C-alpha cells in the first residue's frame, strides 16, 4: 500500500503540501480529498490517476529505518577503511562497495525510483553480494574468490554481521508492487444516452460509452490512458451480456456480484442483473420485482456503478480513484458503502476519493485506516495564477466542516436516534449492538440487521450540554425552557443513555435532578448506566487484554491480581484510577485528574477491537445492548416486515 507519493514539480506544478520535499504523506487505505468548489481536488485526483511515473513509498517497508541502517553500514565501512592498512586490491573492492551503497542511499533520499519492486530487488542483490563478499585478487571486484582472507574482506564481514539480522527484518525477500488502476469519474450512469430518431424512444442506437469519450476528451487527451481503466457505468449492459453468453467462469463472476449485492446491501433479497434486449438496458430484479434500471432509485444505480469494477478486480493490487461517490446516496448508504470498501474482499485496494459530503467526514472518525486532505486555493501576489494548498489533517478536526459549509443531517433521515454522552460512548454502544445482533443471527432470533444511519443514528450530546435540550413537557415558569432546543423536532423517537457518575451519593446535585427529569420525560426510552461510566461496563477479560495491548512490548512486566479485577470491584470506581492502583509496572498513564480513563479514545478503540462475541460483554453490557436493540426494533417495524 502506498504510504507516500512524491509530487513531481512539473506534473503537480501548482500543488503545495506541508512536507519537504513536496509529497503526499500519511496515506491510508482510504484517502479523502475535501475542500470548497474550485480548489483543485478533482484535478489532483485525475492527475494522480494518469501519472504512471510518480515516485512513492509503501507501508510494507520502513524506508526511513532502512535508510538509517544502510547509512550506518556505509559509515562503519568508511571508518574502518580509513583506519586500517589494506592493499590496493582491497581498496578498489571497498570503493566499489561504497559507491554502490551511496547510490542506493541517494535513491532512498531523493525518491529516485518509480518502481519500488526494482529498488528492493537492487538492495537485496547488493546485500547478498555483501554477504558473499571476498576480495578478488585478480579483478578487485566482489565475486570470484582468489584471496579468502584480507583486511578488506574483514571490513565488509564485520558490517554484514552487525547489521544482517536487522536488515533482513526490514527487507522482504520478494516484493512486487505494480498496482493496476481504476477511475470512476463524476460523469457516470447506467442508462443509455442515445436514442434513435423518430417517436419510438424505446429504440436505441448501437451501444456507445459517450461518458467515457467525453471524459477522455476533457481530461486525458495528452495522456496514454487504457480506456478499460475508466468505468462510467455505460458499458455494464454489454459486460453483463458478454458474461452471460460466455463460459462458466464469466457467468460465475456475474452470479458472485449479484450475491454480493444481495448480502451486503439488500438484506439477502435475491438480486439479478439482466441485459434486456427490448430496450438495450440493464434490468434489476430484487426479490419478486423486476424493473428497468431507469426505474430503479439513483442510489442503487450508484452503488452498482461503484462496486461492479471493484468486485471484478478482487485479488489484484488496485488503486481506485472515485469522484464524489456520495451522489444520490442516502447518508446510511454512504456509511455502508465506505464500510464495504474496507471489506476483506478488497483488502489489496487503496482508494482516493473526492467528496463534498459531511457524512463521509463523520464516518472517518469510525475508521482507523482513513486519511483526510483539505484543499484550499491560494492566490499568487505577482501573477494571475494560483496555487492549491494540500493539508493532511486529523480525522477529529471539526474545522473541516467549515470548508464545505455543512453539518451532519443524517439524523433527519433515520427512523430513530440514540443519544449518548460522547464519542467513546457511541463506539462502545455501536460495538455492543454489533455483537448482540450477530448473536441473534447465529441463534436464528432475527433475520434483519439494523444499520446505522438507515434504521437509527447516534447523537452525541456532550455530557453537561444536555441542559440545552428539551425532551418534552417542562415547567413553563422556568425561563430557561424558552432558550432550549426542542429535541423532538429533530427526531421524535429518542432513546437516551446517561452515565450514572456520582448521582447516587449526591441526589441533590444538578445532574441528579436532570436525570430525574429525563426519566420522567422519556420513561422507558431512558437508561442510566448501573456502572459509574460506560467504560466500567467492560468485562474484566476485555480490560486486562486492553491494557496488555496498550502496553505492547511491556505487557510481560505487568503485575496484577486477577481476583481483584472483577466487575463488582470496579463498577463504581473511576476506571483510570482503579487500573493504576491494581496494575503495576505500567509504562503509560491511564487516569486523568478526575480519575477516569486517559486518553479515553485510545483506550476505547483498543477495547472494542478485542470485543468479538456476545459473551465478551458484562451482564450490564448485554442489558444495554438488548434495551437499545429492542428500541430500534420497535421503530423499524417496516424493515422487519419486508424480510
């Protein structure tokens, strides 16, 4: 997977990044380009797609460390070469080694390679020669041995012995990274674009991909582009027809794609794609209903266009370039699409995506393997030209919303909302729901999975900020009611989860009074955790394994008494303080000033990564998952009836 791309000055003349040399760093599985209109992001995406010679690094190899080791080897050889008395033959051999090594280091420092595979092959070959090094008394070059022992030989042997194990860890024996490419432009669709003359609009002229021709003409006239690497959707009809009329393997591919769509997007309803010769267009059959593609929702068409070329390229190393995939997609479909990109079937794919969707940005918080890049146009003082500034930002940086001028509105489109205190509460509850639903599926208690932003959405109310919201009848005499936001206008079907904190010991506190009012307003759609905070609902096994995971190489030094790590003993304790008291020899900090977990998000992501089964939850975790699931179920009866 690409981890860094060097931006050639001529090819990317007007693009500027924060790094020197100018490069796109911190690349991930999914890379999102965002910015206002006319900030150069789509142009940049197309340039990357067409640029077959860009220099790059890959995440599979630690190039900085590799460069450091090779520099150390060069330093050691040079130092010993200076201080030892060796003959002319040895000197010539050692100089040859130094020249080869210096050349490799220079390539690593200057991105002077467009094919990583060739560079790795060169380094492996060089190091093998180093390992076999003997001074050749005849030619003075490494290789055929006439002098078995010499000062020059010992210099190289010492450097090899000292660095061999480390270099072998850094260098794969075989490495081939030659990715293929797919570009899905903004101009795409599944409906034929040309009709025959006359009044009979059902007669179409010979199938022709006008979107492809227009894309080539507008953007790639000067480039040597394989037209098969651009997918607009218009060739789907011909592709399906060819696959159905071809051999068994091609028919199996089409059947596999139909089953994939059925499983991932349509709750296991049967899906068929049919090339209908009557109107020269694809027909889609879902369940018992068949419709021509132009009578199917645009969002479903979009999903088919985006996933068809990916599914057919499974197993390949593939760079995928997509412009604004959110077009015509419901926010829930956007989330499902992004989650689909991360599926195991596409693990060898890397994505570059332009978007104006704030919902794509919301999703980035949930996915670790995603990077965001903002684009901004900067006017030059001394010319009419302008530059584009690219900045890699943290996923949690909310300032990016200002660049596209929108806020999350998916809650308006879901059937119900789950209100939680903050981001970690959302992550925990989402995981609890996931394992609970998987458990119900395995035990045949449900046939449909409820999906975030389709069937329900989360709202984070940020703890004390709940006072700014109104959830029903309140005393009108209280003037603060007039300034509150009516939550029921956002979504009338609300379930609210709150941490207990210390309200039992302080029944007259403002939070205790607030929780009492919320219980009165929301009745059965309100729950207070029995544990002091949501983190305390984690099971002892998950807490122990989370600490081991966070301690990494230090885990063997941990000391703790398993009999002390039980739910009843930490349920009402600040978990960060509890951990630091019960676990000895920790190398990192686990509590903040209040005694709660620190940092919460890191601990949360480590913990939920270890929860895979329903039995990984405590009884309270199961209870929370069950109550919220039943709330979602009550408010999604239509989805259940369709199964």
